[in-house]
C-alpha cells in the first residue's frame, strides 16, 4: 500500500483515508496544518478492489497491516466519503484505533441524492469510457455540486488538477460499486449501527451544503448512535478541502479531548 508519512514520529498518529474518486491530495491542506504536532499518514486507496473484491475484509486488510507495520497505537482514523466506512471497519477489528472521524458520509443511502438509475448506468465499462473521453473542463464542471455555492477551485491549490487526475485514475469498479451494490450493503449494515457497536469515540463532520447527503439527518442519526457531531456551515461534501482551518480545529480538539 502506498502512503505518505509526515510529521514527528512521536506525535499522535492520524491516518487519513480518501473517498472514491479521490487521492491523498484531498487531505493535503489538512496535513500541512497538522504535521508540526501530529504524525500524519495519508493512505492511497485507489488500488483497493483491483481484483473486484470490495468486501470489508479486502478493504481493511491492507490498512490493518500498515497500522501493525508502523506500530501505531491510539491512532485516529479519519475517513472521507467512501473512506468513512473503511475507517469504521478498521476500528471494529483493530485495537490500535483510538478514535474514528467520519467526514461527508451518511449512514446509508436512504437520505442520499443518488439517482436510482445510477446503478444501471454506472458500470465499469461506462466509467472507463467516461474517463477516456470526458474533457477536463467538463469533469470540473460536473464536480461543482460536490462543493458549497461560491466555493472557488483556486482557493485550494492543486484542486482543479486533482479533480481531473483522480477521476481518470480511479478504479472503474469502485465507482460502479459505490453507485450500485454499496446501497445494499448499507441497507444491511448502516453506518450508524456500526458506530453504536464501537467502543471507540466517534466524530462525524458534515458540510451544510452537502448535496449528496442531507447534513441535518446525517448528523442527527450519528448523534443518536452516540457520536459527536460538527456541522461546517460554509462547506459541501468535502469540508476538509473547503474549510481546512475549521476542520483542523475541530479534529485537533476531538483528539485532545479523547486522548
């Protein structure tokens, strides 16, 4: 597994897990602000499911091995979007995880704004076709709804290029899974139920203008499951990108309080 390991080795360890599509770049602004005090590890999950296996065991095995290899203890695992469920899965099997932070992810698809037709249209072959043929400006335009109104790409250095690069590099089967079978997996095992089953403290962070998942209902369900919650007013689906200062402040306070 590829990863970036930055900051003091003796600092509190944080593992950041990006979503689909995504890359370590989606936590770069947060990493820049935290490496002075924390050991920041950003893992590259773009190869997860290469063999077509998107089971929980397949997703978490490389991460569990990495945490063991680096001998991390009391680690904070932060997962964005698709990465949120991976963070919960890792916490459920590893006693090295001290706390979990869920970013921009609802407990299931009951409150998701995902067209029902997506599971029939978003297939590996159609994703590969879109990756090859869709011009960069169109990819950036299609991603506008992932951010709050009036958010400017140039306010996050490198984001405009990352949007295009990550879409072209993501695993087609991963996007197809997220648009289809993931809904059934969530229905059987919603994330708020998984939060309720954990012994580690959990924090859910959500942007008010997340057009993919309703922020109010998402945070209410996680709160009912025992998680701490935080609403980022001027952010959409990716508050760590849109409001990194607020994100870092909330994350640091949570780690300190639960350490």
